[in-house]
C-alpha cells in the first residue's frame, strides 16, 4: 500500500509530462515547422490543406457554395422563426442565431455566391476580378485551411504549449508590444503558415479569456502576418524574386516598427483591458514566483494545464466545433465583404481618389513614378494582391519594391484578413480596421522607402 502511495505522484507526473509533450510537439510540427513543398517553404498544415484542394479540385467550389447557402438559410430560419432545434442547442444557437447586422451580411454573402456560382446577374459582381475571384480562388483555400486548422488547433491550445511559451516570452512581449508572451505563438503560426490560422488562434484565445479585448484586437491586426510563401508570390509578381531576402527583411523591420507604434495609438489603445466576459485584466499568472526560475515556472504551468485534460474526446469535439464555427461563420462574411470591396476597387475611382493625397508624400520620399504608385496604396485595403498586380507595369524597380513591401505590411485587406476579423469574435469594427490600415501605411512607408534607397 505504501509503495502504491509513493508511486502515484510519480505516475501522475509522468502522465502529465507525456500529455504535455506529445500533443505539443505534434502541434509544433504541424503549425510551426517549415518544410519544403513543391519548391515553396510552408508548414505541414498548409500542405494538408493544399492536398485537399488538389483531391477535391472539381468539387470545392460547389461545396463552399453549398455551405454559404446553407448558412444563409439556417440564419434566416433562426432569425425569423427561432426553432427549438436551433435555439435550445448552445453551439447551434451561437452559430446561426446572430445579430440582425450579421444576418444581413450572411444573406448578402449567400446571394453573391448563388449569382456567382450560376453565372447570373451583373458582370461587375460575378467577374473573375470580383465575386469570381473570392469564390473560385480564395474561399476554397480558406475552407481547406479552416478544416485542418480548426480540428488541430487544440494541439497548440489545450495541452500546455501556450502556458510554457507564454512564460518564456512574457519578458519580451509585455514590455515591447504590451502583450502576453503566449501571443508569440500566434505570430509564429501566421508567419510560417497563414494569417487566417493566426486569426483563428487569436479568436479562440479571446473567447477562452486568455486575451483581453485590447490584446485580441492588437494581435489580430498586428501579428496575423502574411506568410513567407505569399510574400514570395508578391515579390515574384513585381518581377523582383531575386531580391526576396532583402525584401522579406524589409517587411520584418517595417512590421516590427508598426507593431510597436500602432497599438499605442487610437483606436487600439482605446480598447478595454477586459476579457470577453467583462472581467478586468489579471496578470498574476505572468508573475514568476521567487522560488522559480522562468524555465521551471513555465514547465510547471504547462504540466498543470496537461493535468486538467481528462477527456480527450471533449478536446476532439472542441476542435470540430472550431472548424464548423469558422467554416459556417466566416466564409459567408468573406464572400460578402470581399466581393463588395473588390467591386469598389475594380469599378469605381474610390481608391484612386483616396490614393491621390499620397502623391506629395511619395515625392518627398523621392520615389519615381509617384502618381502611378499612389493608385496602388489604398487599393490594398480591398485585396493585398491588387497593388502588386498594378505595380507590375511600373518601370522603376525601386517603386515596385516599395509597393510590394507596403502591400504586405499594410496587413489588413477586406477580401480575407479584414473579413475574417469582422467575422470572428475579435472586437474590431470596420472603421477601426480602415484607420489601422491607414496608420500602418503611414508608419511603414517611410521605413520601406528608406531601405529601398539603400538597396537601389
């Protein structure tokens, strides 16, 4: 009996260690380990998503269209009739019984997807540069990423990795970026993989009361960065692929400068340091007890989190809910807002007008072809790739370099990241996203132009 009593804590400790290490290492492998795939540097989750796109290439658009249409219909049913089968089930109620504004956005997304899928209605809405681009090029990619990221995110969230990394990184993230150390994981997941993964991770952390309103808004608009792979696509589009290394270092430098400055300015500094349920920020868990070193305390917190995992089935169900929440909740929003933004960019002079005030700034920064460059600056709010497309016809290599780097560091574009943020639980509004986009533009443009003058 005495031997069993003495062995129990050791066995329990071994169990906690394995529960922490095995899922966390698998999560790191899947979400944060760079691998080479078909000549690109990416992460295994993205490879899995691309495999689905390849296998289901002919069915994905129809599947996405069916999902968005189903979301529209169930949202209408929940909104108008409030049937018990939806309202009395918490997950289904949160998924389909949304506010009138978001119900209208979903209806708009459903209408857009039907018109685009069947090729009816105005050409301006369903062309390959507007609704067709969102439906055929963007949504299948997001669908594939959401499925795997949603199902597998518990590997990062639920077994102690964030507690361990958070303790390690707090002394850097808190003083420099005014964020908890665990936010570094969001940054790495975005940087190596996909910004949408970072937004999904941030949203779930906010709902779980690990981030305050301010922290979630800052991380979602600052650290859900564009992946290395897409940066390569952008620099290749402006015919400067041979300069990828200095280009990416420039993006990182400008991104860090923006990450330090923008969160300290409105509207992000106006966000409250309260959690999703209204309780105030608590930083007790960030303080390291005097009897611990930073490593031992991080390890202890990770093991405590692992000890709390008693039902692996519940963890799997939570992953499934994550995936369904993103697929049904976000895809219609991306279709609606992304299509509207691209229609404004393609068929109105709005972004040309908005870009005109930048001509004097571009001339002050001594960039050639300032007027042509100005037309690309604000259009990045609609879609990040449009500036690179427009810049490809500019003769000056320096100007093309600046536009390509700026389009990446602006970060918020409504065809994906902006729509994802608005569709998530992260507390940001459309006007705030536009203001943050504008601030990031004004802050990063001089940094990028300065580096460009050194390079060219």
